[in-house]
C-alpha cells in the first residue's frame, strides 16, 4: 500500500521543516551547514572538493591523467556511435574532470553525454525502475553529472536538464515502495533518493522534490537501522558476496557520503555494515579466491571493484581493506572513484589474517559461521548458515552448509537466472541447499502473488515481505538461530536450530550440530521430529560431479579435492543419489532445468548436477542423522575408520583415529542440544575432554 501523500500545507512548509531537521541534528550543527548547499553538492563540495583537486595535482595525478585519457580517446565524430551506457559513464567522468580543472571542453562534452544518458534514465524508470541494474547505474551517472556540471550550465540548461531528472523522479515516485531490507537500498531507496538529493531546493519543481527529500530523510534512517541489525559487531550482508560486490557496498557509500555533504550527518560513522565489511569478506572468500555460492550468487568467479576497498581503507583507516586491495588488479581504465579515494596518503600498511586469528568466525547478525583449517590455498573451508530471514535475495535454507578443499565438494546447486521456472521452483528453494527436506505430498508452496510452486519438501518463505524496520525475534522472519558456537586450536563447533523454518504442520524440531575437527574432518549431527511418521525425511548434499556410492560411504571428487561422506545414523539408512542427464534439478519426479543450458566450469558456474540423499530405513516421527565427512586432496584413497559408539543410546557417538589423534564425540539424542568431545594422542594421553559448548563464544572486531 502506498503511503498517504502530504497535504499542500505541509508542502508549503517543507523548506522550513528541512531547516528545522538540519538545525536540530547535533551532527549537522557540528559538521555541516544548517541548510541544503548549492551545487556541487553530491559528495564533492567544500573542503573535500578542494582536497580532491589538490590530490589530482599531486599523488593521484597519474590516475587522474588515465581517467582523462579514457574520455579523450573519443573524438567528436564518435559521440553518436558510443553506446548509451558508455555515454552515461562519460557524462559522470566529464563532470568530475570539469569540477577538478574547470576545463570547458569537458563541460561541453559532458553536457552532450548527459543529454543522451537522461533519455535512457527516463526510459529505464518507465520500463523497469526499482532495482533493475541499468536503472541503478543511470540514476547515478545522470545525477552526478548534472551536479558536477551545474556550475558551468546556463539557467536554461539547468532547468531543462533538471526537469528531465524530475521527470524520472516522478515516475519513480508513482511506483514508490520501500523496505529497508530490499535490494541493499539500491532498489527501494535510490529511485527517489537520487532526484531528491539532486534537485531539492534548486528551483526545479521544489514542492515535489522537497516532498521526495522529506521521504528520503525518513527512509534513509530506517535503512541505517537495518545495518546495525544485520551486521552486528562483525559485519556481513545478508544476500551473499555476489550482491555485496555488485551494489550492497557502493550504494551506502554513495548515499551516506552524499547525505553527509548535504546535511552534515555522518551515517557511515560507526556503521558496522561498512566498517567491518572487509572482515566479513576476508573470512568468506574461499582459499582459492573464489566466492561461496550462498543465496542469489551466480558465479564463484566474480569481481569486486578495487575502489570499494580504497574507500573503506580511507574512511576507516583499515589495514585489512588495504590487504584486500593489494590482492586485486587495478582497472585498466580507472573510475572516478578510483581517483577520489586512494590509500597513498593514509600512512598505514596492509595487514591480513595471521596466526592470531581464530579458525572460525561467527557473524551474529547473519547467522553465518565460517570455518577454516588455515589461510593457505589448500586449506579446508566450510560455511554454515542458520539465521534470520531478512528479505532481498535470501533463500529458505537454514542449517545449510558448503565445504571446499581444493575444489567445491559440497555446494549450493542451481543456476541464478530470471525469466524461467528454474529459480522459483529449484534454485531459490530449500532443495538446492545442503540441509533437510520433510516431504508431505499435500503441502502447497506458492509465490507471494499466488502462483503455484513445486513441493520440494522444504522450508517456507516468510510472508508477507518486510516493509518496515523492526525486530525479528518472534516474527515469521525468525527462521533460525545459532544456539552454540566455539572455536579453538583443535576444533570449531556450531549448533543451529531451524525448527521454525518449516511449516509447523509437518515438523516440530530440526537442530543441526556441525563440527570441524582440525584440519579436515567434519561431523554433522541432526535431530529431526516430524508431526507424522509418513512425512519422509531427506538429508541432502549436492555435488558437481557424480558421487560414488559404496554402502554407507560416498566419495566425491572435484578438481583437486575429494570428499568422503560416511553415514552412521540412522541405522539401516538408505543412501541414494539423484542426478545425471534429465535429472540434474529433479524434485520428486519433475526436473526444473535452467533456461540456459550451456555449462562451463571455467566461467565459474557451479550449477551442480547430482544430489546425495540419506533417508531413514523405516518411518517414524523422530530420527537422528550422523554423517562423518573428510575433505582431502584428490590423491586420498580412503577416509579414516569410524566406529559407532552407543548408537542406540541417548548419547550416540563415534570414535575416529585421525591425524595422529583419537577422537570420541558424543551428541545428545534428546533434551538440549549438546554433547561431549574427548581428544587423545595416538598413545592415549588425554589432550582435551569437555562438553560441547551450550552458548555462543563472543567475538568482536579483528582477530578475536
């Protein structure tokens, strides 16, 4: 439902209300003017503009020269043949160069490019709007170019070009819909934000742009609250690394730096979403530099623009951001932002992971736990996910895991694509993750619009979507909790409770205990209680290549890695596989293949084509699953022997002779999740004998 529009009386008073907001803001009193500044106003203004000009003449002169060359290589005769997207980029670049040097040649070029880009901007808002990727880009290109070229325009140009931005803004305003959890801000805040901050108080449709600015003032603060909730004290972005690299960093950078320049209020200050981004990113990137595929991630081989880390290093004097920057290649053609933010003047050195860092990290706001055996390229690595469902590009896959060692051994499957039935029926569903299915053939799944979806036996989508900021505890978005976590030199352990992620008509309990015994051994213990014995349970794990089955032992190979998986519980379990041509994305007899069938691992597309399934040998309401996995290099021939201990008791466990140690691990079958672990040397000397954690070990900041 669209909000009620303000009355004309409120509109008439809007400039006064904006002044009151700014003057009552303690930060604006301290750091900025008590009124909206003139142009330029979008990031580059006042002292920061003068500092940027000085840097472009000094330490950043080579980058600035390269930026100019990327504009100058086009001759006047090329301009009509330049793709409109490139024209948008060139408008932004020309605006920056003109602002730095005052060279009117770039004013003239910039205005030509801006004229073309504005037509596309209006078209995109009309035909797509929201978070459509190209609309996101053109808002930025056009508004930065207009603001930075403003000083050289005639009054007629200011009004005519400004009216086109206002036209795009009117289209966005008519479609206006906001959630602080949707699309990283770029899809719900930005369509109105950009015309509001560009035009408010400039004489171009002041009453409407002022109304947009008042709306922006409210919504940007709601968005900022979400960041504290999601990132907590460790960082993190809830839609995975692909969207973080695409727009979830740059959007708050642009918006908050613009807001600071306009109002003096610094929404990036003490912001864990940005401040701890490099910490979260460093932990999540796989040992070989690939990205984990969690939620709507398309490829493991994406790229993040170096200027993101330049900004973070500059803004927070962060050595870890410099370390991440050093691992990236400078772009062949620099962006404006590569020039504006740079580390040369910081006086700090890069610093990355070292021996003081733990071997696992819990990201509290997300419910993610990342486990590693080390920081070299051959290390074992796993991510476990059990947390709140925020919105955006998340999937209903609580208590899911992935494992990597010199290859992607246990993966999230499916291809990220739109305009086919693959994503809504398979890729974005529980069945595509390594978690648990409970199949009731009568259960119905549907989209928010009411379209019928496949019955994958999985978790439910929280409905309706979130339209305002609020706590998650006790709501439909409270889908999973990390109830215990600990890490030490011998093991890392996490327990997740995903009982609320499923429809209560079919499931009352699902806890998963995930344990890494250093360096390469993983134990996964699940407790599952369904409401009816005939609701069949499936423990699932996805692989890229076909798994080899030998009784209760499964072997998976991918690139230089190999995974052994031995099922210990349930007793008499059935271990099967689903996959192969025509069955790669099968859901209980129906295959949902991607629309695009070309597959090339070299492109980083890890769709997977096989699924391991473990089911109990007989129907009952309560079952425990215990699987022991070894991640190894591809030369490994066999896993360590696993001996079951008291498997029929209330404290089932295993004994494993591994890595010159003897491990005994037991798990509680009933009552509170827990258990105990005993580690002895090969000669029997006790190294460690203690209960598994029943609470979350605190961590904060770097290296804790």
